[in-house]
């Protein structure tokens, strides 16, 4: 089950590549493409997907509509990286380096002394049209760290300056041409290009029980939700929403704070002949799984974790809680997830941050606050979150896919008297 995930991790350098790979997977499994700019014609047992801005995608299946509602698994496909600025070449001494800025909250030192590719999209002119093209560089770059002889306190926690210390070595100064000409011979108006880790995923541990890779946060969630959706023939509308820009706060047209997912729910409803009133009723009967990775107990720093909720690698899917609703899980939604997982024999555990440490948040909060449906935060336990290379346990990924499959397959009936699971 993890072989396909590894290929997805290795080739999905950016959100643009993740969407491109997701589209190929969906088309191979009988899904049809829709367009935001055209009318939708949906059929019972149909399988569809829609994309926005080349970096967000929503796939869904249409099941029995007798009790019309949505079962949504929402994840994000962006990861911390270094974004390349316009006019990026900086010449210094005999070197040319690239001017970059932080995208998201990555662990900066983890990007040093690694093989890095330039990846993302370029906006070109083709046949008198402005078009987007996804690319990855043929060549490799690196960001050299400063030798300990010149930075004697480096092992005491020397901070990095994002403007000074993260510029990759590009070439010799006297050999440098136009930056974009090293990537394409087309006319390029602009680009969204990133410096990303090109290290390939690898298994480790005495029994190869772990996997380390770039972009586990959050491509493991994206691929698991798509995998679980592929062969669904369940009631209602089952959705895998793969959205962008969570790492910088979701505030974009293709992020969860935008209208992409909400508008897609509306258009599904109207294309199936439902009224606005029926749409609002469906929201009240629907359920969202906000799917993002969770912090596993660190083997070298167990003191950094909650004393009674110890999320461990190998312990199964994490159900995530926070008193200030950084995660959307509450007692009712938690009970639904646990009941679904129990019936499917899926292992799960609980995650809370230490009370003296702030926790991150996920895309669930920004979406649920607008549509009002029941929801919970769940995720794959992992180590080294936001590093250029992260780790997880294979067995937890299997549990996650099985849990998401069970969620899609379960008929969740929500009414004024309670919640029934079939």
C-alpha cells in the first residue's frame, strides 16, 4: 500500500505537481473532469473531479441520494518550501546564487546541504494564449551551510537569517545566463517556482517499518484520501478535497478559507436538482474529516508531549483535540469517528498538545465555521513535522487508509434525535 504513496511523494514536488498526479490517478480510475466555467451534468454512480488554479482539486462520487448529504475528507497539498523571487540572481564574489523567501513555517536548517530542485509552474505564451505549465528543473542546487570553524556556536542553536542563509548556490558568476532560460526556451511572463527537497523517500528501521520523505505533511493525507475514494459506491456524496495554501493560513481562492469547496458543494446540489433549502438541510446532515498529520512522541524528547495523551508511531490514526478549537473535534464528532473506526477494527489514539505549548491548526476550522457541519480532525502520526524530510510508520498509514475507507462506506444519519451509523 505504501509503494504507490512513495511514488506520489517522490514526484509531487509542489501543489501543482500533486494536482497533476492526482488527476492522472483519478482518470485512470474512471473519474471525469468538470470545469468551473461550464455547466455540470452529474449522474448516479458518477465519479468526477474539479480543479482550481492548478494547485487545488476536489474529487467526488455520487451515490444513493435518498438521504442527501456529504462525507468530506479535506486535506492540503502544499508544504513548507523556499519560493524563488522575480529577478532572482544575486552575484557575490565568484558565485551566482538565487534570491528566495520562506513559504510556510519550515525548519530552515533542514534545507541546508541537501539536493534541491526548482519546481512549480511557469506562465508562458503558447499559440497566442497565456498558459500554465508545470515544470521541475533538470539540474540540482544546494544551500551550503557555514563551516563550524567560522560559526563555533552552531551546535548551541545558531539562528538562520532567511535572507542571508537560505540562498542556494546557482553557478559561477561569469557563467550565469538568464535564470528562466535554464528551465525553458519558451517566453515566460512570470512563475510560481519553489526550491524543494529532491531527496527520495526511503524505508528505515531494522524491519523497514518506517518511511522518511519530503512532504509527508501533507501529501500522505492527500494520497490516502484519494486512495480511499477510488472504489467507493456509498450513499450520498463522498468527497476528497485537496486544497492549497494551508501552510500560509488558507487565505486564498484555492485554500479552505476561499469558496472553492463551498461552491463545489452548492454546484453538486444544484446539478442534482436539489433546492437551496435541500442544500442547507444536507449541510446539517454532513460530516467533515479535516485530515492533517499529527505530532508523534519524539524518541529523544518525550518531555515535549502531553503527559496522558501520548500519540505514538505504530499506535494508529490520531484523533486531534484542542480546547480553543484549533482542531474542530468535539465530543460528538469524536464519538462518530471512534464508532466508525471501531466497527472497521481501525486502530486510533488521541492527540493533545502540552498545555503550555501552542498547537498548530488545520484547514477544518476555516471551512466548518462557514458551513456549520459536524467535523473532526484526524491524521497520520509523524516525526520532524515541517522538516525538509519527515518520518512516519507504515502501519499507521495502512490504518489511515482503512479508516478513511470505512468513513466513506458508513452511512452517517444525523437528525434531531441523534446520529445513526450503518
